[in-house]
C-alpha cells in the first residue's frame, strides 16, 4: 500500500466540510511553502539531505514569518542557511 503524502495527512481533517473556512488559507500556506522550498533548493543547488558537487551551501533550520494575504495571515517557515542569507522572492 502506498504511503500517504504528508500534505494529504495534514489537509484531510479540513476536507470534512465543517472547517471550510480553514481550508483555503491552509492550501495557500502549503502552496507558498512548497514554492519557498523549491526556491531555496535552486539557490543552494541541492535539495534537503542531497549530496552533490554543485551544492553552494547548507541549511540550518527555519525561522517563522507571517505573510498577510487576502485569505488572512499565513505563517510560513523560511529556511536559514549556515553561511549567508536566503530571502524568498514572495
């Protein structure tokens, strides 16, 4: 049996209809978080836990930041780097 994707597990309780007001902000947060993860991977030249000759740096945790959108305030996790800094384009 395939292992469920982490996002599917997180979003499943919101799909029962009783918490429809929470679904849109959570979908927006998840989508934006994925874009940030892709952007930092491109910035570093490697994904998380990936070893490569092209790697330009290493991650060192996250910092929380709030983004105000039309669907409300969204808490995002911005990756920190061991050396230098990373600011997502959003």
